[in-house]
C-alpha cells in the first residue's frame, strides 16, 4: 500500500523534489529519500511507508512521555520504519535507522483498534512519525471523527508549512530538543537546531499541548551553559511547559558510559530555577517524577514507574490550595 506524497514538486526529466522536511531531497527516478519513506516512482513521489507500522501497542501516556496530558490513560501507539535524522546515539536505531519488518494497517483499521481497546486516542511515536505524514494526517482525521485524541512524539524536524497544516489535528506533542548548539545538531544528529526550535515555537503558538524531552549525553550537551540556555529559551515560551530530562544509555554508534546521576540532578536544579514542571526519566531520582502545585508546592500527582496517583487533585484544582492545575484531564479528578 502506498500513497502519492504531499508537499513535493515535479521537475524536468521525471525528477521530483520533496518539501516536507529541511532535507529537501531531490530525487531522480527510482531513488529513495533520506527518511527511507518516500520514493520517486516514474516521476511521482510516493509515501512508500504508508500504513506500514513497525510496532503497535497500548502504552501508558507516561511512556511517551506526556505527564500533563490525560495522566494515567492508555494510548494506542505506532510508528513507521523511517527517520530523517541520523543521531549517533539513537535509542531506537533498530526500528528507525535500519530496515525492519513492518505490518500493514490501514487508517480505518488503526482507528477501529483504538476504539476496540478503549484507548484514549492514537500516538504516532517510536521512530519519526512526521516521516509518515500522509498516513498520520489520514488517520488523525478519522480518529477525530471518533472523538479520539492524536499525539505526536517527534524530533520536530519538519518544514513550517506542512507542520502548520497538520497541527490542527494534533492534540499533544512531545518534541525532542536534543541539544542547544548548532554544532551538536550538525555533528551528532546531522540536522539543524533552528528547525527544531521553530517547530516547538509554532506548536506552542498554535496552542497544541507541548512537552519537551532533552536526552542528556555526557560531554556532548550537558554543560551548565547549554542547560541554562535551554531552560531560558523554554521559559521565554512558557514557564508551564513540562520538560523531561532523560538519561542516555549507550546505543547504536555511541558506546561511552551512561549519564551520571549527578548530571541529571544538576540539570533538574538548573531548570527548576526557571520552569514549573521539570522531570527526570530513565533513572530513579526521588522527587523528580512527581508533579507539584506551583502555588503551594503540595504533590498533585505522584508517579512510580508508569503508575500514577492523582490524589492531590480535586475538581481539576489543587486539593490543598485550590489553584488551577496545568494538566489536561479528561474527567474531573
Ligand atoms: S521527508 Fe524524506 S524524502 Fe522528503 S525531504 Fe525529508 S528526508 Fe527527504
């Protein structure tokens, strides 16, 4: 199953140019794009990864991670065998960077599965769902019709025009900000920092619920200067954007040791000087996975692994002081 791609241009001699992401791949007949999801077939660009999923599972929302969007719910999650970045440390390299087995699932069947399993919606995740653009758009429309939510977990590496067209269908995003220097993005990820920052800024402006993940890699993106720059930039958008610092483990081409716990604690403290909601993932550090009321500091939500206890919230307010909570909740907790 494949579908003609969106956002491309037909050129002379059956060449095509894709405008979905900043690679702007120029493809002669038979050639495949950098993301491995698009191919020039006889002068037309096709999404050859359309409806081909590397994995389908019902996951906790906290696994995305999204801590301020329907906490404690489960969401049907899937993704393509495609990515448009080439991070040396890719934590999902076996499904994003090399060819992996996929299964066919039409948008209609995926939405039916979400309904059948009582999922709150669909998360497009695991690899790079923006490289599944046509499928995500078709599925997200059907999901909306069934009152399901659409969630993207993404590297944010997309051109503004397609992003703006997709955003009205997306309820929440977790976007990776992988570092705060152009040098890091260029050398380690083979991308450009400003593209990702722009995606975050546009998504926040368009009122999509946004949370950010920053994977801390020792010696590459963990300097105090860089962490402060990141926190200041997030605070400039909104102090209420939840930030998840994540612990790196050796993977793919990166074989140096995992992030020291002290570095994660330092990042947490730096970010908390500016931001209301900061978390640490992939490591157990007491107090760094709970949500506190920004007004009275009482625990609103305590978390242990993926289990969630919302005993500090009543009628969508802090049970202790009555302050409104910055959390998207489906029912009154
Ligand atoms: S979406 Fe794929 S084919 Fe299109 S420009 Fe980006 S990497 Fe190239």
